[in-house]
């Protein structure tokens, strides 16, 4: 009974701090995470040939190539995924962003449409290169000083994980690693134990 109580308090406490961590992370998030103006349905993916991708074609669609096919769960709309990535400009190969892992819900329009479409269908452990045209990225507005207007982007992505329950979703969306979580549980448990013994 006490263990359930502690787990309930622990989950409530970590959930209560999640919005603050989320807000703090959003201030530090790379420009890639700027909410796009509009995102097509994930089901509308009509990818172009990876090798025939053209920066001069005005109607160029997303193109992708799997460099490693994963063996885990499949990324689907509505699932919370964690993706490691490196973003470069196609025009000159300049890296504008890199991250060990960000988490978002596919279909929630929290990332650019090219990511929404390009990550869908990947399997955990898989690696995929995305070539994203401006209309599925930042269009004619660009994003800050690093991504000019009309930029075609290349992302090297690795699907690190897919949350399988609400607890994993909350953990993925927070910046808390499993090791930090264990440390938190031990410290929080000791505090509760001391309070109950007084």
C-alpha cells in the first residue's frame, strides 16, 4: 500500500514538473522544433526518389533513404517518438543543428511537416536520411540566421525509441533520463520515509 502511495506521489510530482521542464527545453530547442504553419496528414506521404531529388524543382516532395532498417516498433501517428538527428543545409552542407534525442508526438504538428512525414514508418533502431524541400520545412520565411529562406534541408535521423505507455510518454517528454529517474526515486523515497518516521 505504501509503495503504491509513493509511486502515485512520484508520478504526480514528475508530471507536475514536466510543464516547467518542457517550457525550459522549448526555450533551448533548436529552430527545427518551431511549430510549422501547416502540416499535411501523415497518410499523404508521397515521397520522391532520393537520388533524383532536385533543389530547382518547385514541386519537389520529401525524399528519404533508410541507411539502417530498425527492428523495433514502428513510428505511427499518435505515438511519442524519440529521435536523434543532425540537420544540414543541402546547398552547402553546413550543419545548422544536432541533437542526441528529442521527443514529440507524431501528428501533433510540433515539428516541421517534413519530419512528421519522414519519421512515420521508421522502426526503432533505424536510421534514415531525409531531404526536405522548403514547403515542408520553413518555406520562404526561413528560420533565424542558420536556415535561410527557401532552404532545402537534409536530416540524418535515428529513431531511438517509441513510448509504449503514459509513463514512458511523460518520461520521454521530460528531460529526465532513466538514471536521473532512479536517483530521483531514491532521494524522494528517503524524504518520504523520514517524514513518515517523525
